């Protein structure tokens, strides 16, 4: 097989990979960013991280801009020792709020709700 033929096959394979990218990956590749707001509507300090970066404002509103996908990771049960991790992929332009999760029987469960 000639070098030109190998190069054409490689180029075709790379184009197929680009076609398969989902919207999130395409945004990251193109250098796009997402912006969203996170509020804490509970009475407790909720440490959390967005795309691996720990918040410096676990009590009030935080506006985040990220080009890495917008994944939030937080401890949903502040009453237990250790971390009970929950992760969500946040959407651009949305506002989210930490609230007590009344869908569970445990009063110290929290969850993140889209309030946009």
C-alpha cells in the first residue's frame, strides 16, 4: 500500500470520527464555553466542584463559565460522614438551585434543581 493511500485512509477515518462527535464534544473542540448560575437555597454549606474546580462560595450564588463540559459534583447527604457524591451535566444558560430533597424520607438529603 502506498503512503498516499495510507494517508487518504487515515484522513477518511479522522473525518468519520469528527462526524461522530456529539454536541457537547463539538463545543469543547471548537473552544466554546458554557455559563450557568448555581444557587444554594438551603441553610447549610454545600461544597461542590464544577469540572473539578472546587467552589469558593458554598453558601451564595455562583456564576460559572467553563469550556470543559459543565459537570457538577456535590455531596447530596450532608448529614452523613464522608461524601455521597452525585454528578450532573449542567446546561448552558440555565440557573440551578440546591434545595432540600423532599422526595426522600431523609430530611438532610439535598439535590440540584433546574429553576430556569
